[in-house]
C-alpha cells in the first residue's frame, strides 16, 4: 500500500472516536507510546491525489475513498498531524506513485524499488 501512497498505518483510525467514547484512548497511548510519531512519519507518504487517481481509474470504490479519508481525518484531529508530503524526498515519493498509476501494469518494479529506498522500507 505504501507504493500507492496509502500508508496502512491509517487504515481503521476512524474507530478512534469509538475508542475514545469507551475510555480506551489512554490505554492505547500507554500500550503504543510511539503511535503519534509513527503516524507522523507515515503521514509524509500519504497522497490524496494518488487516492483520487485510483478512484478515477476504477481501482478503488467510492466507499473505500470515503472510509480512507475518514481514517486520515481521524489521524489529523486526534494526533494534530498534517497529512501529506512535506520534504522534497516525500514529494518525489508521491511523484513516483503517480508515475506507477500512469504505467500501471508496465515495468513498475524499478519505480517501486526507488520508493522503498526513499521510505527505507520494502513494505
């Protein structure tokens, strides 16, 4: 999912409201003390443009986009983080994701490898 500029760290975060309503949010913070830092790092590799490109190409549904944007919005509000590319390297990663969509199905391995180097992660 990183390759598509959708860090999996965000999936399901829309449930934070329910977690908070049940009084479980302090426990989450205690059990996962670096959650905010991990989300801040992952946030650099999220691209709304890429999500919209996937929707426009029919690769994801309208419902997927809706849920994903709710997840991202929850991360922004609960952790006060700004989602999206920040540095030139982050923007290069986003550019490479867009390039993947333009070449989808054609020799994308090299592009994916370059993205992994930027993220310092294969996933």
